C-alpha cells in the first residue's frame, strides 16, 4: 500500500462526501434501511475501496484480491454506494436497493452481487467466516489479506467471542478486524444495553494486537491498517471511534437514526449540509 | 424377499450379523475422501474421538481444526473455508450441531451455498443413557426445511462410509446423520449407493399391500418386521431405504405407494417433519395414501439402554408390525 500525500487524503475526503450524499439519496428511494451506521463508516469504506484493498472491480472473482467481509450487514448501503463509486456496478442501480428483483438486497447476499464476499445480516458471525477465509489463505500460501468490518453492538453475540478466541488461538495475522465503535445500537447506547467496555482489554486478553483510531481520520486509519500488516504473530483489531450519522448535524450521535431512512424533506436538509461541506473541502 | 440385486449381507437375518456404529463409517469415509481431495478439511468441537474424526486428524493434522466447545463458531469458520475453495466437514453431536448453530447454518452455509458438510452424530434416542438432552430427534426436520441443503441418513456403517465420500463430491451443503450405537451391517461393499436414489431392500413374493419406507439403522427392524409379516401373518410388503430425505426419491416412493396402497414410515426421529413428514407431503400432493408413522410421537426421550428405549417408544420390529396392521385396517 502506498503512503499518503495530503492531496490524496483530500481526494479521499471528497469521495467520502460524495458517497454520503449517495447514501442519503439511496435510502430515501428505498424507503427503509439504516442511516446512522452507513454515514458513520463512510470514511473507512472509502479508505478501503479507494486506497487499501488490492482489488479489481472489473474482476470481482480475482483470486488474489483482498477480502472485505461486512459482518454487520445492515450497514450495507455504504458498501453498495462505495462499490458503485469504485466501479463494481452502475450508480443508477443504487436506486433498486431493497426492491423486488434487485441485486442490492436489504442485507447483502453473496450469490447475487459479485464483490460481496459473504452473506450477512444476522449479527456476530462475520468474524468467524473471515477467520475461515484467513485459514484457507494460510493453508494455500496465498498473500491476500482478510478484513472484517464489525459493529460494536454485535460484540454482544456469543458467536463473536468464539471467533475472537479462535483467531487468537490460530494467530491469524492475515486477519484484521475493524470495530465500528459508535456506541449505539437499536435500543439505545451500548453501555446502557449491555456494556462492552473495557473493549481493548478484552481483545488483548484473547491475544490480539489492538489499535484505536479516530474513524473519521482517513490518514490515521490507513496508518493503523499499515501497522496491522506489520504484526506477524497475532490478528489485529482496529477499534475505530466513529460518530453515527457523521456529516449530517441532526443525525449525529442520535441512536434513533440507527434503523430508519430520512424522509424526502429531511434528506434535502442533509444533502444541503453535505454539499456545503464539500465546497469547503476544496480541491 | 430380500432384493438380491442389492447384494445384501448374507448373514442378514442371522444372530451373529456384524454390528458397527454408523459413525465409524463416517470416520473411514472422511479419511478416504481426504486422500482423494486435498481440499477436504475437518473441524471438530471437542468431540474428535467420539465423532470418529480422530483418524482424519491424525493423518492430516494440517487440515484439522480443533475449535473447542463452540459449535456456532465451527459452522461459521467452516462457511468461510467453504467459500474459499475448501470442502469442510464439521462434526459434533446433532443436538449441538445442527442444533445450537441452526441460524449460522441457515445464513452462512445454506443461504450462502457454502460447500460445508455437517455431520450430526449421536442422533436419535439410541444414544441411550445420556438422556434426552443428547438425543437429537429434530435434526432431519430442521435441516430439510432449509433451501440448498441435502439430507442423508445412512442405514449402516458401510453406507455411512459411502455417503461421506459422496458428500465430499457433492458441491453444496449436505447434512449427514449418524448414530452412536453398534447396529447391524446389512449392506455390503457391492450394495449400490447413489445420493437421491432410494433402494428397494425387500419385496414380498406375495402381493405387497404396504410400503415400509425408512432411513437409518432402524431399517434393520423394518426388514425383520417385513420378514415376520410375510412368514407369520401372510402380509406382503415392500421395504425402501430412503437414505436421502432431500432430495427425496419421489419416483420410487410414488411407485411403491401406488403398488401397495398403504405406507408406514420408519425413522429414529420425531414423527413431525422428518422422513415421515417428507413422504406425507409428497403423497398428499400426488397420491393420497393412508399412512402410519414410526418415530418419536411428539415427546422427548429419556435415559435407558438403546433396546429398552426403542421398545418403549415403539420403534422395534413388533411396533412396526403393529403399525402395518393398523394402517391396513384403515383401507
């Protein structure tokens, strides 16, 4: 992976802003779906698809590609929009999200959309699938990396910790997990529903290398992924502190935006704010 | 009489017929499949010896993964391996896998169409003294309702070995159901085994009036019942080994139901949703036929010896004879 020049970071930030706008438009058209998580993870998805991943949108089955596994499938609007921007499929197909016959299922499905590495939605089982892929790569002496994007809420699932224990045991250094630490879930704040802290200490206890970053600082996130590549004796988790609803003032940090789409008039306000922010970013 | 074309064990009705658990056939089949295909891998949830995965683990240590007592993780790690070109076999007791990890199997294996083979061991009540917690009687039902899933229940150890090797060659998810106890080995190396094709084990010389359709080791009791029905009661029957419950061999079953006019299903499983359910669904649609169901009658099992339990819960040969007489009275 290339190191980053300031102008490249600016370019990624502009791309992230465009992706956020498309997320809003896609969700309004769909009429249902999740808003806060996708906006909160947009910077990280942009960093992956436009800088970190070894991939070829024209050859999604290329065997040497890095694998990006989305464990918390409900934030798939950000993955779909980012994939469309990266060239996996036409942007106009985004308007089919959640509609009959669409390849863009309400939760992502591997068999219908090339580039989706696994089907997800039910929480807590992405990391173990990623571990299986990491094992297979190791057995076959393949050099690609496995990234698993997870939510903080799904850390309440037993299956998740079985996977953490297993990846630690197997020392899967080709596996990097990214936790979207946005502190919210459907019913409220994670620390009220079922506390996850101290999260860093929990991973360390299971023999993982742990990094924490600001999930909206694209340069810092990419540096953390670079550090993960340099760790050879254990898997790495990057706890990315994010703001749910990032970029839209009235959505930020409000858990009621977890599982609903904006109405048309709300979308207008959101898009106006995003366009203004894009103008301020400059070139 | 026995269908000689299937070349059954010549000692089939003798007291000294060889007895081997179907799980042993699984263990042998896994090693043979692994020797043929380097992509076959095995995962076990802390039951390596009792699921007979130990021989595979010993011969292919680099392809064996001990996941600990974590069946949900076992299923999902296997899903990831299956997506990545491996042919994973996962093994535990059926109450735990596919019991505890049902949703993981549904989403990450079946819906994903990942190439995973699920070996559910110690199935049925003949696990015996361990009691109802360890007696899987729902697994055929919970697996066969999943799209993409195939379900195979081998009748003896030799058939289990063939079924395991066949599962490795099938592309897509397969559920294999295996038993703990020693049971009669009534097929031979030469007996044909084709997934999805039922075999007629017995056809009376006298005109058959009942089709006994079974799966798993209880088929031996069905054969004893068929022999006694013909010799002692003058009732002719057909006995079908429907080892593949999904996809069901509709042609063979419909032909037998048509010929006989009455059906008894036999399985060491709940009468709800298993082989009996699959046959009833088929006949209700295509050829309504009076039926009786041998199996667990919507109840849990308990501790006891296998033979005591099979007698108490009416799955032995006398119970099959009684079910045949009962269904014939309804015609």
